[in-house]
């Protein structure tokens, strides 16, 4: 089936592109699509299968496939064989070539993308790809890894942050990384704009054998937070039942070290 560029015409409503990394049939993206329909015209371009942990990978060695779907109501929607970053690229340069989106929202991810996880996250890489294209972008994640995660308490926070971002604007080259605590008996205490915690995963690789006796490795690990007591970090905010908002940029230059490294006798 040939997919034609979206005929979405200019209206008074903002045009919002929705994508994710858990796949187009996930509960998280359905929740996000329904919420964004309160704010504008929605177009969905999302992976046709789970793409968690893909980071900012793009497809260069095989064809990209794009198909129209009928999963949601009153939405132009497409599933893509590629990565989350591929989805944003295809959306911007093909599906929405007649009108650029006013906002890209990615998620809602099943699981946290706080701290160092932002580098591995397909959800946030889609948002950052939008930032590279000069489009305001937000990545939403829920700190609940279950396939049937409860998203019922996230609505007001997703809408509040998105409305504020649309009203105030997000600087070019910046994407917001929003993480929301899992539902609990304690209500969420509010929103904290904070920095990414200094943390890492300490990996461990278990050597195992499959039923045919062939060896393989299974990666596990422990999360180590070096900023565990710092109240200005996303990990502290989430631990204390706040929604964390971290402004992220794709420029990885260490400006503090430019002069130091530049003084080396190279």
C-alpha cells in the first residue's frame, strides 16, 4: 500500500506529532494520543514493534516501510518499520512535508527515562531528533515498567506541562525529558524542573546456555546514583513523588573543558 503525505491543512489548531519507542499498539501511546487530541490536530508516526533501548539509532542498511493504520480515532496514523528517530525523520520530511508539526511528543514510555537512561532511550531520542529539526519536543515517561501500567493519574501532569510548553515555548535545540512517578497511595506532590542526576548502570553479564547447549549472555545490572541526596536532580524528584522535568540538548560538547584540552601540545 502506497502511503501519501498527510493532507493535513493549516487550521487554527496546533499540529502535534506523536511517536514513541514501545510500539504503536502500546497503552502509553494510546493515552498520549487521547490527551493530545484535547490540544490540537494529531498525527501519529510510531514504530510497528517495541524499540526500547535503541537510543538514537537510525536505519541505513535496509528499507524503511511505512503503512497507514486504523488503531486510533480521528487521527492520521502510520506505523514504521524503523526506529523512533526514523519515525520523526519520516514524519518531518515525508508525511508532514506540507506542514511542519508545531510540537512533537514522544511516549508515554513504560518505565523511567531519568538520569543516564536518557542516552539509551528511544523515547527521548525521538524528542531530541525533533529538537535537531528545530521542532519543540517533549518526551514523557512513567516510572512503571509493566505492560499494563496504570496511566490514569498522569493526565493532568501531561496536559499541564504540554500546555505550558506550547504557551511559553521551548528553546530551539532543546527537548524536555518528563518523568512521572508510578501511581501510588500518595498523590504526586508537584513538578520539579531539575537537572539529570549523576548516575550510571553497573552492568553484569550472566553467562547461560540455551536448550541446545549454546552459550549466550544476559545483561543485568545495578543502578548507582552518585547524587542520591541532591534535591536538584531528577532522581531525587521522582523518589520524593514529584514529576521531574529536565531540559535536554543534543550538543554534547564539554564547554568547561574546551580551554583545558585546547591547551594540550597536540
